[in-house]
C-alpha cells in the first residue's frame, strides 16, 4: 500500500481541480496534518484577508488517519477570521476516516476561491467534484447531514452561512466540530456548504492491524484512556470546580455552587448511552434533548463535551444539565463554537449590568441565552452583528474590554488561569489564540502553584505544545501522547510506508510550532499579543468560597511575574525578547528557507 504523497487543490471560483505531488522536503519536515497544512498556508503569502476568496482552507489528514487508536481526527487549517492568526481546528467522528479513504493518494484538499452560488465538494476515489448545493443552503447541520445517509459530511449551519467568526465545521449531525477560530465562517465566505466523503473508512492492512490492536489496548489501559472511558471530558467540570479554576458567571468567580448539577454524575444519570458502545474508550455521553426548536422534529440526543457545561453551564450560571445540553444542541445545529458563543452571552449579561448595552439577559436564564445565541447566528441586530464577530469586536464597539478575557481575539475556554499560572502562559502563547488544547498544565499547577520553578513552568508548557503539534501532524488524538512517543510513531509510519527517524520526529513538534509562530509574526503578532487579558491581569478575583473577594492563590497573575515567565518561555523557545524566532533556531530545525525577507526574524539568540 503506497502512502499518500499528493495534495488536491480546488478553486471554487473556476471549479478547477488539480492534483499535485507534495514536495519531498515538505513531507520529510512536516509529515502531514497540522505541519503540512501550515506549510501550505505559509506559502500562500501574508496579509490575506481571512474572508477573501484568496484565503486557503485546507482539509488535512495525516499518514495515520483512520488507523490509530483513540478518536480519529482531521485538521481544518486556514487564517482565522476571528483572530487574523494561524488556525488549525480538529474534528472527529466518522468524517476523518472516510475523508482519508476518499482522498486516495492525497493527504489533503486545499480550497481557494468562492463560488457564485452555494456548492458541495464531493470526494471519492481520490477525485473531487464541485456540485450545486441546491436547497441545502439554510439547513442546520443535523438536517444537512441527514441528506447524505451513505456518506460522511463536514458542513456548516446558519452561523457559517452568515459568517459568524466562530462558526464551526460540523460532522455527524452536530456531534463533532472543527470548533474554534471560525473555519466554518471561511466555508461560508466561499459558499461551500459541505464537504462529502463518500468512501468507507480504511481497514488497516498487515502490520498496521497488529500495531492498532497492540496500541489500542495500551491506550485503553493508560491514564488518559481510563479517564476518557469513565467520563470523557465531562469530568473536567468536577476537576475545575474542585481546583478553583472553573470560570463562573462570566469569569467573576472560580467555583460554581451548581457544579454538581452539571457534572459527570448528572451526565451519567441522564445518558442514554455512549457514542461508541462496546469500545474500550467509548466516547461521549448521549444525552436526550427533546424537541428540535426550529421545526418541532424530534431529536434523539446530543453529545456535550466538557466545554459545554463549563461555558454554557457554570459560565452562564445555569445549574440544570438538561438545559445546558439543550443550549449545546442549539450551538451544534447552528454550527457555532460553544466556547465563543457562551462567552458572547456572558459578555452581554455583564455589559448589560454595566449599562453598556440594552439587552435583557441574565445569568441563570436559559431561555434568554438561547434567544441570544440564535440571534447572533442570524446577525439580527447591531449588537448581534458585533457579537457574531467575537467578544473582542463587541467590546471595541460598545466598551467592556475588561469583562471577558480574550487572547489574540479568541475567548478563553475551560480553565481560569488565575488559579493556575502555567495555564496563563499556555493561553498567552497559543498559536491560535486562547486555547486550552495546545497545552493543559493546569493539572499540575492548580494543585501546587507555589512549588513550581518558573523555568520548569516555561519548559513544561513549551514541551507540551510541541508534543501536541507533533501528534496533530499524524493526525492523532491529543490524548494519545502518553502511549504514542516518537519511537512508536516511527514504527507506525514505517508500517505505512514512510521512513522517519524517531529523533527527527522528536523535533517535529518544535519545527511546526516555530513555523506557525513565523506565520503569526508575519501577520503582525508579537510580544504585546502574548499578554494577560485585561479582564484577569492583576485581578485577584473571587475564589467562590466567601464574600471578601480574596484568593487562595494570592500571587497569581502578577503582571511583572508573568512578564518574567514570558521571558523565560521565549528563552526556552530560542525566540528573541519580542517573541520572534531566531536565525540560529531556524538553522537548527532545518527551516532556514522560511526566512524569506517577508517575516521579521529575531536578531539575537535566546533572551
């Protein structure tokens, strides 16, 4: 079985389809997924308007997509309309494996241009065709998915059609999303309603089958596998509340008195089953959702992830799991990122309380939150239009920059960094904006924040970012990192027909992280963007245990201490004091060719 080594290019303006080989040096340096997609995005040039036809949107697989243990994933890679920075967003479910099979010898498909009328991109047997979307435009994600019973679909809903800047790309009827950063809005600007993968997922041949059997068992028996089997990511609600890092009522508190009603025990009580019944790692909980709001048609269930009860529950002061699941279902069908949507509603509540806007919505009011989310998806009013562009854009227009924290224009997600200094660094330095999935050092930091040396914190955050970046080149589930080290990855790649040295794979993540940093530097991002948000910088907050507003972590997020920590992180990264990768680093990683004069390169080594 020959490994995939080509890329498909689709120009929707002309409906031209081209297949071309991936440059050999790119395959060697970046492998696939995040790395290869980032290299193609970098090659497209700087200064592209994210909402213009020229902005590439890549649907990338890795050489192991469809085979590895854990959740199968694909990467949607583009320039984010929410942040203006590099964006890689990952979707799971049935689509990734079928996408890999349908692409044949290709590792991905890169879409540029914009159609005059809505279209669908159909993939099968390594070939692509652009077809009219017909009456699909206007349908929600579940209804769109229903139209393709014999295929897997990645589609947008009304939020993507209306270019909400945090619109998602949805699959499996809204159960899975390439969620953060607005890749769905890029599809909307291109009038691309759906990508349809028609071929069945691949069966692992020969040696790959043996490796899958071996490593599936190892993953199921790992700490991550047992944690996912017990409660999937919904257990993060209970952990975050216990650790005092649960964002509550629009980031005003760090513990939620109603957490028990939206946590794992309540989810297990309400669940009708799991996504993959009988699997050692069975996926998320299926929660009955009642009636579909738009049409009254019955909806069997939804699959809320950990972010749903954190942001739409604690974040909005809602302590009823059924109400939270229903709100998550609204976001899923509209095709909206639950994290950005929940934060937008929270900002509206706080901005209303401050007298900055006129909007009747309060914490704990599920019906008002639902209406606000639906109105944002339709950009129905001036306020909704601003909120559809993100919290940072709404605050610029109406005031309230210090109400809800954002980094690089992206709303913070699952953990309040005022209780975990390393998490503040992870948010600030994330390549796509405030993202808890680039690195999650919160588990160690929240429990013993005063015992960690700053140099160790900086090194740990950088190392975790590199490990995740490497896995996303394969493309692998980020929870696999405990059982998928470079030696095992090299073994898998050899079975797939590639020749990658474990030592080279160990440097893969750092190389890709450096590449995405260069992309962002070229787009004008620098040290000032790796900053603490005004909403949390220097604010001791309320730990949820009393009325005096004191914190159990009195020294967290001191601006001077954070600035020192950022210096240490830059030193670990071999970036200069402004956060620019240095020439010596590019030489060491074998990517000096990226310094083409269009991107500022660090002038000194280290600090």
